[in-house]
């Protein structure tokens, strides 16, 4: 009964919902493809690759021109640059890492924050409208870099075995419970952190953009392809699309903030004298 009603309401047309395939963009230029694990893969330069380079150029150009003509009384661009730099320096550098260690990590934290933020904001910029970090390979590259840095500084301070002990053996814990605690701490602090760090950013960007596509295309389908009585529902879908788009801007900022905040916390934990 339900299927018959649904069929009569939809008519002969069918709506193809968006899915992961919408994020697998073809290369710009010659179309060279191959099959891998049942998925069509592309060879060549793709839109996300160009966006990564463009984001790097934007971040570099902004801070270069903001700091090129430094003055005691800053101009507008210098003021914005100083405020942006100070936001990361103070809230995610000094407050997390402490006044003794934070300064040498500030360039890395500032660069990663604004690089991720620009790539996230690409999802809402007209004619681009694709979040670079919705491609897992981009995010895992950043997570791997973070993993190398915080483990590297920890090994540099404590030595290799000392660092492994530092990350795997909580202070004040002893006895047979260590047989359970040590493997869990090792997996959590050494192995799992980059995976969860990457998944958090990737999943939010992927899900948010997928939701926007669904409301945009779904609204268009209801207005253009369905009977007239479905038009108000399609218009409502477009209104929700606009509301979610504004919410996504906030999420794009928060995800860049959380990624860098966790980086600072991991570095702080690696440098700490006690676990």
C-alpha cells in the first residue's frame, strides 16, 4: 500500500539522492580513470588539489602583506593580521602550551589554523562551493604531520623509550591493572590520535556539504519535477538550505579551531614532565 502511494506521488520521475560519489571529482584536463576496490578512481589534477594550493597562496599572501609595512599605529590590514595572529598565539598557543614552550610552535599553529579555515570556507564561496577537507586524503596528510610533530618533540625531550613510557604509563598507577592500562594508553596516545583527529574534521566537512547538496537538489526536484502541491515543501527545503549554509560557516570555523586546539594539547602532553 505504502509503495503504491509513493509511486503514484512521485510519478515516473525518480530522485537520485547525493552520495559519496559526488565528492569524487574528475580531474581537470584529460579524463584518465581506473578501477580500485570497485570504485572509479581518477588520475590527474583535481579541484581539491587546486584548492589546497590556492589556500596556501591566500594564507601566505595575507600575512605577507599584513606584515610588510609594520607600523606602531597599524593600518587596517596590519590590524586584522595582528588580531588573527594574536587569536591563535594566545588562545591556542600560550594558554595551552604555557609561556615557556609556546613561541616556537606558534608559526605552525597559525599556519595550520588558517590553512584549514580557508579550505573549509571554500565550501561557501560561490563558484568554488566544495570543502577541500571533505576529501579524507587531505585531512590524513595534516593529521600525519601533526603526529610527527608532537611525537618528535616528545622523543626529543624524553628520549625514545622515555617518551613511550611517558605516554603509556600513567603516574600513580601500579599492579596488575597495568596489563590493561598500558596497551590502552599506548593505542590511545600513539596510534589512534591521528585517526580521530582526521576523522573529526573530515566527517564534519563531508556530512555538512552532503546535507547542503541534499536540500538544494531535493528542493529543486520538488519544485521543478513534482506536482504543484509539493512546491511549498521544495521552497521550505531551500530555506533550510540557506539556514544550514550559515550554520556551516560556524562549523567550518569551529572545526579549524578544534583541530589546532587538539594539536596544541597533544604537543603540551608530549612536553609535560608527567603523564
